[in-house]
């Protein structure tokens, strides 16, 4: 199949949408499908990470919107649809769209120009006109999309379909032995997403004592790299920018302090207990679901939260064991298998 992705990244929205689309595109390529990305060249984008064909949409520097997601998109739905139609190639079999700003208005305009449409969603807050919808988040269910999708739309819901890079499922084989051998919390991994525009990482570092070995992962889009590197230069803290071995770092860590989104599922896959910061409204539901199951703790008082786990290691053990049951890391393979059936 010839598959087109419509997805963006920027300093405002972060890179999570792009990264999960890249994971899916790489898995599609393994199965001999061709992928093309259509992206707007927004400020702080990471288009350079895309190793597939890329088509660029123009930036309107004067565009403004009171709607948060349209401001991220940098255009109205109608403008974006028109521009996408202008660059999309005619022999595309499937269009995969990952954007909170685009709904059935956009889908209907694209339908005459594409055979099938798939949506990647997290919010279930709008109506869709698509053939397949993927929501990889814990707790997502058919009822969320009642009246919001067509009756024949195929729903792929839950962590079984989480789009994690293959290194997570590969390292998962070592998880049980690694976590069983952990007797105390020594190594902390801090990762607040690709941009961390509010510099939450810096606030976290100021609350940590020197008893731990700390690794901080920053995205290339972070505007605070210099400040954080200056702060940690005399401390037992290592800062890494643009890691290519996140799964390995998660496996080695005993505790994560991190954001929601897909990284929360990556940590589950590797059985890593997490103190979770909710950085955006779209992370709130998954964070609450994870906490309700005892998999993570939402940060309320970081120093106290860490001490709770240090004092009650059985709680750490429960969180690690429970999280491993949530996600096996094979979601991309399962999604590609479903997409293959669209050809029949």
C-alpha cells in the first residue's frame, strides 16, 4: 500500500504525534508498504527526524486562533484540507491523520482524494468520518465514540495497540529478572517530553537530593538545555539530549519522573514505576486511569512522593508488576496487521 501521514510537530504541541506516526511508518515499511509524510513547517518542528518521503505545507505566520488545537495546526481545517489535497499523490491507498484540530469537516474534504482514512486520536472529543480509528490509551472504549464515528468504522482501542518502537518489546524479555533484582531506588530517570516548554524539568531537579543517580533526558526542541546543563554541572546528574536508547535507559532506571502521553506506556512496557506530571489536558485521563490501577502516582508533592516509595518498597514492587501487565510493546505490529486487511 501507499500510505500518507498527515501529522505535525512543534514547540507548542511537542513531538509525540510525530514519533508515534514514525513508529507506525517504520513497521509499515518492514511489511513493504510505502510511507509519505505531509507536515507543516511549524516553529520547533522535528521534520528532520523523518526518514521517509516528506511533503511540506506552507506556514502562514499571520495565522491566529483562539482555539488551542487550531493554533497548533497553524491553519483552519478548510485551509489545511485544501493544501493537503494539493500535495497528496493520487495513488494513495490510506491517509493516516494524527491531529487534535482535524475532524469530520476535514475528513469529508479529503475523502474524494483517498481510498481510506485512519485517525489516531486520544480525546474522543469530536466527530470523525473515517474507516479506522486508533486510540491506544488505557481505558479507551467503544462508548467513547458512540455517535462520533460511522457505524462501519473499525475501532482499535487500548494499550494492545500502543505504537511503541520495537526496542521496547525486545528489552521486555529482560524486565522480570531486572525488576526482581531491584532492592531499592537508586537510579532515577527524568523525561518531560520533547519540548517541556514550561521547564518542569528544572523544577524537578531543584527538589531532588543527592542520594540518587539521576539521568535527565531532554528533547532537541527544548529551549532550556543550556540552563539545565549549567544547573547540574556540579551534581550527580547526567543530561542527555536527543537519546536514541530510551528503552535501555528505562530498563536501567528504578524510578521515572515523567510526563503522560505515549512515554507513560513505554514505561509500563518495561515495568518502570513512575511519578507522573500531567502537563496537558489530553494527558489527564490516562494519568488518572494509570493511578487508579496503582501503576503510577500523579505528582502532588514530589519530595514526599519519592519518600513514600523509598519507605514502602512493596508499593514500588506492586507498581512495577502491575505496569508490566498493561502493554506488551507489540501494538505497531497489530495495527499493521489490521491495516493489511483493508486491501482485501
